[in-house]
C-alpha cells in the first residue's frame, strides 16, 4: 500500500490558547493528524492515512495517487541573514517559549505560509459568495419584474370582471 503522500505540518491555537500541531496531506484533504508535538501529529496522521486507505480498499473507492513532487533537491537547510536586533528578539522569544531558534523560525514560517494559504482561500470563497449573492439578487429583480407584469395583467382582468359594462 503506497503511503508516500506529501504533507505539511503547521500549528493552530484553540479558543483557549492551547497550541497543537496539525498534519494535513496535500492529496487527501480529509485525512489529518493532530498532536501536542510534531511527532505525535505525524504519527496520528499516518495511522489515519492507513485507516482511510483500508476503508477505500474495502469499499472499492478509488484511492488518489500520491502527487509527484520534485523536492528531492531540497536539503531542508537554508541560511537566513537578519539584523542583530532581530536576531536578539528571535533569541529572546525562543528562550521565553523554551524552544530553539530553529524550531521557533520553523513554526513562524509554517504558520505564515498556512495563514497566507488560508487568506487566499478565504478571499476566493468570499468572492464566490459575493458573486452568488449578486446572481441571486439579479434573479430576484428579474423575477420581480415578471411578477409585476403578471400582476398588472391580472389586475386588468379583475377590473374587466368588476366593470362588466366597460369593454376590455
């Protein structure tokens, strides 16, 4: 069974301010994992993936192929230059949170990218809702004018019936 699906890891915060790590597969949007640590989230995601693939197999549901990715050339290492002041602020923040600078920057970048993708999605959904609402309002106006014409015709018929002595 192919389990080579790409995923992303990002952090989310509950309404109570608790931080959790979330793993989401690119090719299987409904299969996720959540945990208090990155390892827990990845482990849960792998277990959920296995259950999902077994379910699909048992119910003859087509299983999406893992997308081909060309990230074999990425080492996972980058060099970042920053001002001494920013470096100091990052170091202080990492110490305050009890994590390494590397983990702090990984989380910050991951959250930024996830939020950016979420903002793009929200913008697209909002635009679609606005377009849909505009279409509904247009349809209402169109139907209103047809209804008005129909009522005017019916009013003429009623007036003719009431005033039988006048030719209609």
